[in-house]
């Protein structure tokens, strides 16, 4: 039996838990009553079960839409190829939506990757320390001649999602908040995802509102942001959009 350094032992154990063969490790854990394969299978099952459960909590819409068995199949393949790189399981799964989009067995579920992206955005918003939100009072205190150069930015954890499908309604159906049938050809949506009290939420945006929020990058002045919004949507009305943004608490204080 070859001796393994601590680092090599940890690497071999990690690989074994993710399904790879490790003869040196197998020799270390082999026993008379329970063989190495059976011993390692216990750990392997625990790892995949725990990580699949964590992914199911994060991607609850996907879990609901495809069912427990199919979701665990997807999760197992994802875990084997993309194991966690950090200790916080709520931060695991950032590229799971891209994995779903590439997966052959969900090719017909064209909306599923975007449903996963909405799940991930909600998880990111929920766990974010958003910082202080811009208020109407703070905005009113800025000199009028300086407003055109005001560089707005989104609060931490706020994200924008564009989908070719009505993914907000798909999310509602997946979570039992809507039982109406959905026509995937009815058109896409622009969403803003944000923290709200001790939860996370999302709201629909017009094309102009979405264009303006894209320009709220901390580098683009307000005058340019408004031009981009109007270019994207001739009906864009800043007087309507601003109260909406302030009510949602999605803009950061200067």
C-alpha cells in the first residue's frame, strides 16, 4: 500500500466522493466486513444527496417544473462536472442555468434555463447586503444643474433579466401562485430582481425602463441614460419610471 500525503489523501477522497476511482484510497479504507467500494459509496451518496438538495432549494422553480427525479439526474451530472469551490452552499450553482441550457435532455424545455436564471437572481438578491437605497429626498437635494451628470447605479444584489419567454408567469405557476395555462409564444419579459425586506422579489419592466437601468452602471450620466431609454422605447416616461424605481428600492444612494 502506498503512503499518501495529507494533500493527496484529501484530493483522492474528494475525487472518490465525486465518482472517480482511487486505488490508493480504496486500499486505505478497505475492510474485512465492508469493502472499500461500499464504504466510499456511502460518502459518495451523502455528497450527491446533500448537494442535490442544496441545488433544489436554490433552483426551486426548476425542481417544480421538471420533478424530483429528473432534477436529481440533472443535479448529479452538474455536481460531477462542477463541484462546489467554496463552503457556502447557497453560493453554489452560478452556472447551473448555463448547464441546463446546454443539456441535451432539456432541449425542448426552451424556457427552463431562464427559469433557473430567475431562481439564481432571487437567491443572489436575498443574500445580498444591498446598502442604502436612493430616496426621493436625497434626489431632491441634488442641484438641478447637476442632475444630468448624476451617475446612478443599482444596489448590490439587484439584477436585470431578459427572457424570450414569460418567465415571471412560469415562476408563478411553478410556485403555485398562478394556475393559468401559459403560451410561450405570448412574448418575452424584462425583469428587475431585488431584495425586499427579508425576501427577494421581481417586477416587470418596460423596454425603456430596462434600458435606463442597464445604463445605471455608476459611469453613465443620467442625461445619457435617459437618451438610451428613449431610444429603446419612444413611450418611455421618466416621470413614471422614477417613482417606480424609488418604490422598489433598486437604486443606490450616491
